[in-house]
């Protein structure tokens, strides 16, 4: 047997291919993953696409290259299949901004409110929710709640504010959470890029602040941004979200100029997954994600309601 050369990406890619066949595994990767991880994945997508794909997977094993809440969502939709996280430390700081006990307290303070929870949350918080949403369907999910019923929107205040702006609803109570990566993108970064590339279209993720969203030509989830670049007649695009998605966009649009908004728009958690760690997780079937039984049913119900609405 020839030893695996972990310094050689081609060797790692080959090894992942062999393990994928041996385990009958599928590799799902988020649009923010490292380029080489995206390139080895079977499916690359946004949070909504990953949830949808996880719901119809036929493989025996799921390797989830993203962050913990994505792996938990895949596990909730596949209770009988192992879902592996190549790096179990890949969390989401925004998800950590809403603790179940705090959400339960807020529900007591707003007894009539529908709890709409962004998928960037723990399974325990999802279990306290009426319905989940992603950045791709937040507006549609909010519109599915009767207009006179208040909404408690957890945990991303920027996404909740965006949904309130689009729908014109004044009865959305915003949880004070945010994405540190997207909040590092400032209006002055957009101004600088506009001056450098006056003909560019500026595409912004709704996790950005309202100051940045106001300057956008288009607002959408990572996959909606990718689709917009493909469909737009423009040649140059400024991408105001985590910069990993620039690889996905360039791969699909080699003739277009893709400019990342700022090198500060980096999610270190997303970058914890590497080719080596995918090999190790498949070899040893390690870092299997588990969702406690007492929250699984409620969390699954909130995700399934979201999938039914979108
Ligand atoms: P989307 O891919 O759903 O736009 O999500 C962005 C994000 O921050 C996921 O953590
Ligand atoms: Fe969480 Fe923001 Fe990273 Fe997405 S980009 S995983 S919301 S910290």
C-alpha cells in the first residue's frame, strides 16, 4: 500500500473519491467553503439548497462541509444516516447569540408572536420556533404569517430588518444577533468599489447592515447572487458577502469579472474544513453530528414547515 501524501492535493482528491465510493457517501458543501473543498463536493449550494438536498439524499453517509447548524439540519432530515462534520469546531457565532433559555424568555414576553428562526441557529432554538427560514426565503416565510400576528425574528436582526423592509411589516421584533463576517462589510467599502468599477453591479447578502443593503443593485442569498451574475447582462460584479462564494461564481462565469468587496469578509469557521479533514472523517467515520432527542422533533417540524412554504 502506498502512503497517502497529505501535501499533495491530487492524492487527497483521489483518496476522497475512493472513500466516497467505499462508504457510498455524498459530500455537501456550502458556497463559502475553500475552493478545493467546493471542487471535490457532489453538491455546492446555499443553506436552503443544502437543506433541500439533505432531504432527498440517497447515500448511506452525508459529509457536511459547512458549519454545525447545517450539519444539524441535515441530521434532522436524515435521522437514520450518519452526518459527518470534517471539523466539529466549525460553529456559527451568530447562532451562538441566541440561547434556548433567552428565546424561551422572549416567547413569554411576546406570547402572541410567531417565532421565525433563521436556520443559523441551534436545533434547541429551532425547537422553540414556529417556522425556520434561510436568507433565500425569509421574505416568503414572513409573508406566510398572518399580517396582524407579530413576529419574533431570531437571531439575525439584519435579515429580519430586511424582511420587514421588503414586506413593509411594522410588527417584527428583532433579536439582537448579527453575523460578524457580514458586519465587517461597510458602506465605505461599497463606495470605494463603485469608484473603482463604475459599471459594476453590486450584489449584497441580506446579513449585511442596512447601510450596505441600501447601496445594493441586488440583494439575495449566496445562490441567488450566483444566479444573478449568470443572468445579468453586466460584465463586472462586486460581491458583498463572504468571499468564498467568489470561487463558485468565477467557476460558473469564467468570462465575467468578479470583485470581492473586502478581504475582511472572511468566515474563519467555514474555512476550517479541508481536504485532509474530509479524508479523516470518511476513513474513521468520525465527528458524527447528533441532535438530542428532546429537541429533534420540534426542530424538524420548524424546518419542514419552511421547506413546505418555499
Ligand atoms: P446562504 O448561503 O443561505 O445565503 O447563507 C449565508 C450564511 O451565512 C450561511 O452561514
Ligand atoms: Fe455564521 Fe456569518 Fe459564518 Fe454564516 S458567515 S456561518 S452567519 S458567522
